[in-house]
């Protein structure tokens, strides 16, 4: 999903497991996503958000993919982003099915509309 969003928005994509969180300092908007693991963001996502530098007046869009439910994923991500100075302007999720091709068009449309505002 991250690659599809990056391609559609022409925004650079970073692997949060190998990128220093300071890489986001030059951007006014952060788009960050995660798979859902145990109804929470993946451990790597939580660790990345905890290491983000504090900021003011920046916005965030969050997304996740899940098999069943997103659970506490968005609440956890919003809380961590807010503590770093980010205002979450959109949350979008996609349920993934094993034998069905991924179609992220609905989430991408939501993100593009949020970017137009």
C-alpha cells in the first residue's frame, strides 16, 4: 500500500526499519502506514514514531492494512504523532484478502482529496 501511495502522490517512500526518523524533518506532511499486528501498529512502526523528532504545525496521514480489524492501530498512531507535534488529518485502512489482488484506489482517492485541501 505504501508503494501505491508513493507512486500516486509522487511522494518519496522510506523504509522505517532502516531510515533515521530525522529524514522527515524537511517535510510538512508525513504519510505513515503499518500492517496491523494483534490489533495494534507493527512494533517497527511504533518504534519509528517514538523516535520522530518533535515538531510544530506539521500534518500527518496514517494508513494501515489488516486481515480482520484495525483495533487500536489508529488511536495508538494518532497519540504518538500528537505527542510529537503532528495533527492527523486522515486515517484510512484496507482489509487485505489472501487470494484477491490488492486494490488501494479508495484509500488513494481519500489521500489525494486530503492533499488538495
